[in-house]
C-alpha cells in the first residue's frame, strides 16, 4: 500500500493510453539496460541503489532545497553502516527516520551480509516525509531482502516523533484488507467453479 505514488496509475479508470505507452517504454529500457539481472539475486541487488539516484535526478532542485533532501552517496552510507552494525544482535532494530529511498538501510543490510548475518533476522524501520520516496523505499525493502520485519512510515518525524506507531497500525490495516480481498476472491472463484460444474452437468 505504500507503493501508491508509483503504481497509482494502474487503478485509473479509464486507464490512460499515454501512461501505458510510457510505462511500456520505461520497462523495455530497464530490461535492455540489464535491470532484471541486477535485481534477480538479493546479493547483487544489495550492491546498488537504483531508485535513490533516479529519484534524486528527477526531483526539481527547488523541491529538494525546500525539504532539505540529500542523497547520501553509496560509499559514505557503506562507511557509516560498517561502523554501526558491528554490535547488533538478531532481533534488534535498524532505523533511519529520514530514509528517503533507503540508501543507509541498504548499506546496513550489505554490511550484515558481508559478516555472514541475515538481514531478515533484524527489524527495519524507515520513514520519510515524501510519499514518492516512501514508495521507493517500500520497493527497495523487497529488492534488498530485508525480510518480514519492516516498518515503513510516511511522516514528518519532527512533528510526529512516534511515527512508527501509526506506521505499524497502517501496515496492519493494509494487511488485514489484503487478506479480506484474497479471501473474497477465493470464495468467488470457488463459487464460480461450482456454478460452472453444475452447468456442465445439467
């Protein structure tokens, strides 16, 4: 549900042919550039942050200045992560309250893997004020294999220091809604199957 700013166009009715054509061109360009090979293996995906620099380049300079947005360069993030994760134990949390697309979280996951530790054994907390950045962070959390213990929020952490409480509630509600939709779809499919079978038998 955090990916709405990226994928909202999929729910347009009627769907824009211009958006479909643009999405197709972007997909073909990404495949042609080798993006699938880059993200197919979690270890390889952890080596780079594709979405962070893309977001940084597409944002207007005035918008970045207004919100103080700054993309932490990969080598700097990796140095900070190497210093930070050494004493962490499974079950403990790694948090970036101004995560953007998650460059620092990626670097921490990469540092854990380099030490032979599984990122999925830790809790990951990331937040940003910009919904598009949060959408990218949600995608990256999947690409980087951060595991099932990920809490992603969209908030101004200065005004809402306990943002993670609302983020957990929103994620729980989204998961409950998804389970309800899946259950309803299965019921419809089962009912439709029984009706079709009854029609064939008559």
